[in-house]
C-alpha cells in the first residue's frame, strides 16, 4: 500500500485527442508500470479531462525527478493542472475538533489500523475535553481557546501551528467557523462534515426540525470547505433510515454514526489522491 | 391477505393508562383474535397514543356491527380518533398521471401481481399518451385537459369523477398542482411523489442543479398532499447513489427508479392501513 | 434511557385470545404506563405469541415485587415464558477477544458514548495484545491462554471468571471455539459474529475464496452461539459492496467494518431486551 | 447513447508495460476521441490487464475497418483478447421465460423506456402464459414445450430459433436447466438470475428454509451460465432486508423485487459492453 515504488499522477486539462497516448507513452518510456488508471471527461468535445494513474516505478526516489522532467513538456503542451504524489510520503494532516469525539475517534482508529494512511501531525481543539484521548494515541494535542472577541488571535495561533506543517486539515466536528482568509490558504485542503436532511432544514437545531417533520432518512455530507459555508465541493454523502420510534436524541445518535462513516471515507479518498476538484464539484475515482 | 375475517383497527388518542387493556379486552370478548399489533406513544406523560391492531373475527360481515357498537363507548371514553377497516373491502383509488409512465406502471404491475391490493377505479390524465397502456390493464382512462385559463373547470370535472367514488388519489407524476380547495376534500388521502436532494435545490430544473453541485445521492419522498406544496406529512423516502460519470439524463433516470419504488411502498402501506398521520408527520407501522 | 421507573416485560407463549387484554389490564391496575409495545404471532391459530412491553412504573424498586406477584397467575394461565427487566439494572457482560480489536473497540466506544448501556465487567482474551486498550477504558482485562492440549483447563478458568458474574458473553472476534458444555451454560446469552458471503464458502480462508469467485457483496451475521458452530439463531445481518478493484486485503478490511457494525447492533438490541428466541430463530423488536 | 460515432474497445491480455500507450496512440492517430476509459490489472507484475475504452470516431461506419486494421498488430504484439463494439449496432437478444413475469416485465419496460438498449428479437417460453404480455410489446413470442422425455428435441427447437440470430440469451426466471452442450454454444452470453441467501440453503424450497432460519436479508445473484449450475461468473448481487413479520410469501415477493433489479442491471451492463470475464469472475466497469 505504501510501497516505495508506488506513485500517483493526477491530471486535469482541457479535453482533446492524444492526452492518454502522450502520458502513457511517457510513463512507459520511463519504466513505470500502470497499476490502476481512471479517466473521465465532462464532454469529449471541449470538456474537461481528468485522469488518475497509479503506477509502480522501481527506484522511484532516484528516478522520480527524471520522470517529472519528462512529464513537464507534455503538461505544458496540454495545459495540464497536474500533480505527482509518492504513496510512501505520508501526507501530514491536522485534525480540528471541539468536544464531540465520534469523528475524531473513527479517524484515529482507522489510522492506527493502517486503513487510513497519513501522518497525523496534531489535533487542534478549542476545548480540552479530548486531550487524554488524543495523547493516548501518541499524537500532539494543542488547545487554542476561541472566543467571539478574539477569533482573529485564535486563528493566528492555529495558522502558526499548521502553516507549512500540514497538507490537509480535517474538521472533525470542529464547531467554529473558519474565516475566509484562513480557508483561502488551504484551497481544497480542508475537509468538513455536516448533517444533511431531505428536505433541508434551515436555522437552529435541524434535528428537532427533522423530527417534527417526520423524516425517514438522516444524512451526512463531507465537502471541501470554501468561503461559502457548507457549500463547497461534495466528496461523499450517505444516509441512514430512521422512523417514528426515534426521538430527537436517537436522530442525533444516528446522525453521528453516518457522519463518522462519511467523513472517514472522504478523508481516506483524499489521502489516496482519489479526489479531483473542478468548479464546485468533485470527480472521485474511488 | 384479503381473508373475509381480517380487519384492522386504527386508533389515535391522548395517551393515558388503560387504553390497551380496554381495547384488547373488548376485542377478546367479541371473539377477535389479534394477529399483529403495533403501538407508539409520542410521550407516555401526556403525549399522543397510536395503535394499529390487525385481527381475525370469524363471520366479520355479520359480527362487525356488534364489534363497532362495543368499541364506541371505549372510543368515547378515551377521546379516540378511530377507524375499523375490513381487509376484504378493497379501497377504491384513482391514479392521476401526465405523460411519464414509470410510477403508473409500477403501481399497475404490483396491483396485477396482487402485491398491492386495491380497487383501481380509474386513471385520470391531462394527456392522452398513457391511454393504451392503462386500458390494456382493463382500467378506465379519463382524459381531462388542464389549461392555465380553465384550471377550475378541469378540477370540477376531476372532482365529479372521483368524489364519492374513491378513497385515495395517487399522483403518479401528475405534473399539475391541485388547488387547495381540491386537496381539502381529501385530507391525508392524496399521495404525491417528488424528487429530493441533499442539499435541497430550489427553482427550475433541480436535476441540472444537482448535477452542477456534484451530489452523490438522488432521492425521492412520498408524502400526503397538503395545501402547502410538497410540505405534507412524509410517508417514505429513499435514495440511490450517483457519481461523476452520471450526466443529467442519468440522474433523471435514476431519479425515476427511486421515485417508483418509494411511491409504490407508500401507496401499499396506505392501502394496508399502516400509516397514521398527526400534525405534519406520520407513524408508519410498516 | 435508564430511568429508574422504566421496565420491560417479555413474553412468549402459545397464542390464544385474551393474552394482551389480561397483561395490559394487569399493568394498568398496577399503575404502569405503557411506552412501547410490540407483538408478533407466528400464526393466530395455534402459533407462538411474542410480546415486549416497555413501561414506566413510578417507584419501580418498591412496587416491582407487587407487579411480579400480580403477573404470576396470568403467566401461569397462559403458560408464559416471561421475564421482567429493569432498565436501570445494567446487564453485566464479558467480552471475549483475541488479537483483532475492531469489534472490541466499537463496543467500548458505544459503551462510553452511552449508546450501548451495560456493565462491562471484564474482557477475557487468549492473548495479551489488547490489554492496554482495555485497561485505558478502566475495564478489567484477564488473560487466559488457550492451548489445544489444555483447552479444558482454560475453559474452567474462563468459567470461574464469568459464571454468576455476567448475563451476557460477547465473542468479539474471539478465535477459539467454546465447548458445547460451556455454551449450554449460557443459552441464548453468548453472541458471536462471523463473516457471510453469497454464495457460502466452506473451508479455509473464505475471503480468498470469495475473491476468486468475484463476489460483489461481503456480509456479516451476528447470532447466538449454539452447540452447532455458526448455526445458532440469527440476530442481525448486513452487507457491503465490493468490486474487482478490491484485493483480498480490501475484502478483509471491508469485512471488518461490516462485522463491527452488525455485532454492535445485535449486542445493543440484546441489552435492551429486544431479542426473543424461539426454535432456531429470533424475533427482534428493534 | 447510440450515436453512430460511438464505439467501445474491450481488451484483456497479460499485463506488461506499454499497452495503454500503444492503444491510445493508435486511437489518437485514427482520429478517435476517448470518452471514458477504465483499466484494471490483477497484478502489475505478470497479472491480467483489462481495459474498456469508449470513444467517438466520426464516420465510424466507413472508418471502422481502418481502425480495426490499425489495432490488429498491437493486439497481436500484446496477445490481446479484444473486441470492438459499435454502440449503434444493437445487440440482438432472446429472453427465455416460464410463467413468472416479474423479470421479463422489468426488462421489457426498461427496453421500451430506452434505459436498456438492445434488439429484443424474441421471447421463448415453455409455457404460453406470457404470450399476451409479450406480443403487446410487439415482440415475437415462441412457445416451445419442454418435457423431461423430450428435452433434447425442445433444445434443438430453441437452438434453431436463436443460433446465429442472437448475441445474448437472458434467462428471466426460465425454470428449466439448459444442457451443457447448449450452454457451450453461448460462452459468457447467457445471463441467469437466482436467489441467494446468507447462509446458503441447499435443497428444496430455499425460501421456506430461509424463513425457518430467520434470515434478515434476502438476495439475488446474476451470473453467466456455465456448465456448473449457478456457479458461473457473478455479474451483480444485491439484497433486501426482511424481518420476523415477513412470512414465506413475503420473502418470495421481496425476492422477486431484488431479482428483477439485479437482473436488469446485469443485462444492461452486458449490453453496454461493461462486463469482462476471466477465469470464473468478472470485471465490471459499471
């Protein structure tokens, strides 16, 4: 899974003939062996083309630079937005949490079971409740209190902790809103989770609203945070059934279960370079 | 399933001690044998109590009146809203449709397979496209054109067809909005189906909006029509997965599948007297 | 949830008229208020009748004995197999585990989140790997090595730990087979989890077999242990999708997820007295 | 969907470097534009490689022969098992049925709704019950009685109807077993559906067995028929939930629903050239 020879090439570019041929020819000449490959085009006539190639290149550490040089003219010719990721270089990530532990625990658990491969550099929280839990996993825990008046100061402290240190921030039920300027520093690199309902409920206490409307499904949506709250590109969604026997507390409990499953899937896919963003949506090569 | 001895007793009333004892004692004395029983209370201290009892009473046709008389004082004592339904008396229903056939066909099919037990008295449509299909099932088809200017006249004609003739109206993708005055004549007896998305999309062409937002789930909601459009008590909901490979046409096709499944389940539960409404929500003893 | 007034009455008996009337009349006279009630009969004519009534009785601790005395003649008259369980009296349980932690962790987590209400008295393992994890939760951990030659001795030690101390034993991926004589001491009180596939695969390494057959679903089944291995009454089952991209390791990982979800649901239902057994099957009033 | 320019190239071959490069280079030179592409390898070191490329080639009818000639040396070099399918050339298929109509109807319906694109050349049945239904869709219906004594004669008559006329045979609950010699004539071109349970039940009336074991899931499996009954490569599987309230008739009804959904998906994928077989399993590029 984290073989030292394994790498992933991600490409988005305007679709036109010859992209696959050029890239696969280049990989072949460099000695790479394609393991998986996924492609998608929004429209063969003038749409956007997406490709994810997972390949093995023996001695990747020493030969990766040469591969990069070989890909550059192709990328330039096809106006590619591209990235080469080495599977063995674990992505450093921070988890932001508040008091609820369900999402955090699911992530820590999958991480320890090696089902989710990352370098969890730290957990940052505006409360101290989860310190013991986090430190038991051997992960640094940073408490940064956030008050309405001193939000800027808190964000500055958070930024100092994470900037340049992590590739990904996961909001594991972190109950504070990050400012647009913070979010702009991590484009498509902050994953958030929120509940979702059919129909949508606006305003306070959506679970109470969902209960009084008698919904039969409770859902959750994982998405990349953008400056528009809860409106960023969707990575994953799922639902669970509920019925009239479930009270508001039950709905919240069931909501927690679906949240932790959906967030864990979304984060894992991101870490495996399976999510490509364009416009306000995602291509997930799961 | 439609045994001549089988009946269903449905009760809603303020919850207080002794309801189950009184009703079950009465049924026992009358010679009824309980087959299924479901109960629910929104709150044991002063909430609303719901009960559905399915029972067999030999010679129901002749002994039903005596049972009704025996239940009346109990109903009065506990301020019950109640109903006694004989399984062998098929509920007459009308299906309203427009041009799309997927929901209509699913209902006709389950009806012919005896999975959905009803007396489908007629199909009413504002178009003639589905006439051949409906008549092949031996069901009367009525075409009532609906124009914006003469909507009142069309509704009057519809009303004349259905009033006193049917217990239930199913809107199987009937693309016209019924007027509040029409809907008020059939309280909790008109079932409608509509698509639903996470998040919700307001305005024209929701499938195009869902596509451009990159949703991962497409859903449908069956509900009782009320004067507030698409905001009546929810009977059933379900979703199907979609991904980036699905174009807008795919989303619509997948939407049709989930619509027909959800509508068929909701209608079947209604026909089996499994749905109780209170406030703007349902108790479904499925 | 664990209100001191809350109790559950579970009944199985030959079905005949008057059971519900007699029981509900008795509860009413004793001052109990029914919160939920579920009934099922395998056949109204001479089948088996099952009932679960959840009720509130103020001052249950002092008035419970009087209720029990009042129920006794009814139970005798209808030949009932019955049980009265107080919600506030947590069921003591032991978890048996080996080296894998996924099922154990899911149970401990739900227990700490108060989603699963029990008194986890101990974890018993034939390995020491999980000691740290268990003790971090403040739960006693007992290591009892099990060798093929000294299995009797190990079981005797296990029995000494649990007999008279626990109501329920959960085999959370405990990889040793318990002897028939051990199992007979805990009828319908040992819950086990195992993988399940469509079709079934007999013999060694079922995941490898499932992989080579190209199955599209991986499942798990939670059941009560009986003397016939993996053939006891089924409590819960579920599946997850897999496809050709999943290798044998992926299938195992996905299998672990479905195992922990299915086992946690089954154990929770058992603890809430929602599972009744008859013959080799269950009635689950979930 | 059935654009005259659209084609699909399917390839299986021993995996080695350069396959994708060679094929995509060739398609590019011939003027084809790749719309979708899926690849899979069972093992980058010496495994089997699978690829499905969907592309548009203007004037495909006249330029297809040239493309084929250009691909031939590549196919030969890499020892490819390959196929070029034109989307506009509808695959002729026969549906074999007996008395049950649920699978047949689901296929006819999707076909008429253009959700399943094929040329349904005929329905062949060993009973006459479904004649009216089939002919209402304008499809030829052939009745060939099958008796135990004259099975050979019946198969000869069936063979005369289908051989050279159809590419695919779908057994839509056809309740007779086809002989090995018949099946060998249509390798990976006969799709069958059967129920499936966790655990598996061998022998007569599996629904009664599933009921008496109290299963919580009812499933169905669509597979290619091979000489070993119900053991061919699996194309698709799914399950539905059941519980103690469902009697044997309910299980059968629910089984019919899951059968028709699973069969329709499997047939549609086959018709869209999305299923590749190797050994006794499938790669489904759904």
